[in-house]
C-alpha cells in the first residue's frame, strides 16, 4: 500500500524543519527589527542634536546683540530641514525674538510612526556666549517631526521580514529534497522490494541501496535481511510443529471422547448419590424439627410439675417449720432448682445447634450484672473459707448495649465453676475494657481460681458437651458437663472468644473477650461525695487492696497501702479513714482513736462493735464502697443500722392490688395463689379462657397472670379477646408458660401480652415481675 505524501517521513521532517526555521527566522528578524528600532530612535535625537550644535552659538550671539533680522534668517535656515517643523529663539523675558513653523507631512504610515516614535519631539537649549556665561540670553527651541526618519525604519523592517521568510522557504525546500533523496526514497525502495518478494521463497535477501552501503540505511537493510531469514526459519519449524499438533489433537479428541463417556457415567452415579444425600438431608431436617418440637413439648411437660413442686416448696418454706423440716425442704427446693438449670442448659444447647438462639441488643448495666453474680458466689464460698475478689475497670461505661441474659449466663457458669472446684485459696475476677471506637469497646474478663486445675490433655475435652476433665472429677464434684460447651457457644455467638490456662493442682484462669457498644454520655460513673479531702489507709489482703486502690485512684482520693499493722501507730492526723479486714485491728483502732473512722471489711459484721465502726460487706462492690465511704461522713447513726439497702433481705409485701390467675392445672393454681397471698395480693382464680372473660365482665383486676396452653380457650385467644374490650385493653397481662424458647416469648408479645414468666418460677421472680408492671 503506497504511503500518502503527508505521511512520508521526508514531508514530516521538512514540515518540522520549516516550522522551526520559520519560528527561528521570525525571531531573528524581529530581533533585528527591534535593534534597528532602537538605533533609529537614537538617530532622531542625534540628528536634531547636530542641528542644535551648529546653530546654538550663532543663536547665542544673535540673542546677545538682539538682532532680529539675523534671528529670522537663522530659524528660516533651520526650518529648511525636512525633520524640523518649528524653530524659535526666545529672549529671557519669554518673548519670541524670531519664530517660524511648518505643517508636518501626512501619509498612510503616519499613525504607525507616531505610535512608535511619537508625533514630534521638542528640544530646548539655553543660549550663552563664552565671554559672559553668567548672563542669560534666552533659549533656542526646536520641534522635530519623527516621520521623515522613522519612515526609513519601516522600509528596512519590511525588507528584513520578507527576506527572512524567503530564506526560510528556500531552506525548507532544500531540506525536503535532501531528506527525500537521502532517506525517504531509499526506504520506499526497500519497502517495495519487501512487498514484491514472493512468500514461498526459501530465502529472503533485500538488496542494499546504492550509496548507502555504509550508513544507517545499509545497516537497516542488513538487519532486516537477518530477521526475515530468522522469521522464515521459525515459520518453517512452526509448520512442522503444527502438523505434529494436528496429529496430537486428533489423538486428544479420541482421549477426550473416551473420558467424556467416563465422566458422563460418573456424573450419573454422582447425581444418584446426590439425590440419596438430599433425601437423607430432608429426613435429617425433618427429624431435627420433630426433635425440637418434642424437646419443646418435653420441656413444657417437665416444667409444669416442676413449677408446682418448687412453688409448693417455696410456700412451705415460708411457713413455720422445725429445723429438720426446713433443711429437708430446702434440699428438695435446691435439687429442683438444679434440675431447672439443667433443663435450661439442654434447651440452650438445642437452640445453638438449630441456630435459633437470637441475641438481644438492649442497654444494660454490665458492672451490676457481674457484681450480682460475685456477691451471690462470695456468700456461698464464704462457708468454705474461699474469698472472692472482683476488680472492674473504673472506666467501664455505666451502660453497654448487648444481651444481658446471655452475658449473665456466661459469667454465672464461669464463676460457678471456679467456686465449685476451689476448696481453698481464693477466686479473683478482674475486668479490663478498651474502647475500640467512639461508640464501641472490648472487655477482657478473667476468672482465676486456686482449685484443682485441668490437665493439658483435657483442655479441649472440657468444651465438648457432656464431657469433663476426668471421671474422678465427675464423681467428686458432679455436674452434667454442659456448662462450658454452652458458655463457649454463647461467647462465639456474641462475637467473642473464650480461652483457658490451667495447671493441675495450681488452679485455672478462664478469659473471655467480648465486644459491646455503648451510648455516648454513659461513661460518667458515680463517685463518693465529700471524701476527696480525706486520707485513707488500706490494711487488708493484696487482692482487696488492689480492688480498693483502683477505685480510689480513679476517684482521685489519696490513700496508702499497708500490711497487718499496729493500730496504735494510726492517728487522726496521719489518716482519716482506715479500711481493714482484721477484727482485732478494727476494734482497737476504733476504740483508741475516736477521730479515726474505721471500716471493717468482712462477710459478717462484728458483734458488739463500737458506734464508730462501719461494716463493709464482702465481696467488695463499687456501690457498697461508695455507700460505706459516705456513711463515714455521717457516723452519728448506729452501725448496726448501716447495712446497705442492697443487702437488705426483707421481703417486700404487695399492696392491695387484685390479681386474676388463669390456669387450668389445679396444682399450679394453688402455687400461684399461695405465692400471691404471701406477697399480700388479692387473688381470684379462673380455670380457662372462657371463665377469664366471664370474670373480667363482672370485676376489674389490676393484673392478669395468663397460662398459654389451656383447654376450651387458650391464653393467646383469650388475650386477643381481652384487648378487644375497652375495660381490659390496658390491663397488664403476664404470660405463664412452660415454654422457655424465644419464639414462644415473641408469640406471647404478638398476642398482646405485656411480659413473659417461664415456669417454674419462684416467689422473687413473681414479685419482681408484678412490681415492674403494677408500679409502672
């Protein structure tokens, strides 16, 4: 295909050369014009200065002699110059001795000359004679026209520019011809030879252009010949390879066809197997669903008699009994409670296996939840002489967002295990928190004990359902082996991690890492009032000192730590408050130093203690420490009355609220009736949903306890009917059901019930639920 003229290299080179030469020539021409302009501008001044130099002396003598006739002749002579348009001799008084002028010449170039050099230039020189230079004779004034001299500059500029353009054009033409002859034509000849060469030739050899054997074109020709021969050689081998490839492809097609038949046969077998697996999977899913239904039904059937059993035991324990009777009934109640916990663990494992466990996302007080478990555990381990210490990061927000029920279940299992397997030493719990963003944090909870420990070979087994570290452990401590597997599953569902470090005979440390969210503004924690100016001394064990010191440091309260000390060394000047867990130190310090406020930290208060002695119940919590520190500032009360309200175990009695119990089981009706009467409520009973509706038509109730599964009319239908009636539309309705799964709770709420109370329940749970809805 021929190359277009504009695409030829010679044209591109010539074009580029012309452009460069034109720009360069234009630049040089402009430089020459500018130089000529400056020279011409100076020439105008030089020409007039020449006239002034010639006429200045004669004009001075004329002015000295005041000869007007000679003055006129002088200015007439000056005006003859084409450059001068006005000449004037002025005496010292400013009067013209002689003056003459003429009109400047006008033409088309006049505006350009006026723009570049100005229309005219005026020159004034003072007149003096050599023999009397002090005398002022006047001035010589000449006005020059720039046009006669500047027009010469225009003529030369045009010639310069035209000459430069012509030179540029001729140079470009010469370069174009040279580049065409020396470069483009040999390259075109070389290209034509390559195109004309037959494709089936065994060897390609391009001739070298004449005159270019030793230059770049000759080298290019030899290089092309070399590469063309290599290409021809490779093409020849490629043809041979293609022939071999076609043979191999034919063999491969045969193999593929055979393999395809085999794969098709295997696919048919696999599809048959998949159908069998799908059928087995469907059967397994159906079996799992039936098992879940059976488990739910079994849970309902077990909870119903357990509710009656535990309810009756609870009612009986509130009556007058002998010690032996009370002990036996307490054992029966505790055994029933253990059975309920075991049943709950089985249900939770079933939920986790079926993926039906739903985590709540609600604000709750994580610190209080942990401290409640610690206080209950500490009271149970106190009998064995095993103290429980809880050290919680003071920077923990007051409320976090998560599932309080599952978190309580996790810490209850872990702390309960530590208490069960520890007979001596201590149990230490510490919680650290780290904020990962503006609204999220991560807690690290560690539960460390000095119990029997776990062998390294059993660390993985303890997280499997129904497995324990050893058979000896199972015989000695009992247990179902579901606590740790359930705890690990809950922690994983909450997005956390559970790990353990243990050594036989040295104890164990379980670590739980959990993420939570928190609301901005909930970081502010309560602090004791009017305490910061006091000096405190901590005279207690290392673990208790650490718990107190972290809180006191966070509150910016000055304190010192010491071991078992002599109370006589303390004075009101050196310290204001003493916290000690030594009975002797507490008594003597309180008696010998009246100004010193003494806090006795123990599980039980001192008998016959001084009035200035304040009891701090153990295990330590932040709320108790704040209450006790504030109580030291108002020590006028008797310490026996200073027991924190949080530890007051007196039962709150119900007021004169009327409650309707709708229950088909007669024993469960008796249980609910007995508990409610002991709590001080007015109770009426209904056997099913229809009798409930009939009772509500004649009476008004403050709250209704509604069983869900009843004959004639169940609790869900009854609740919907009650919500349709104006009188009972706002009445609180609490579900009583042995179904403890989340979906059952959701079903109760969707039916219009306000809350859910799972059977079996104790009197404290019933009282808490009623108080929440009757005092709302």
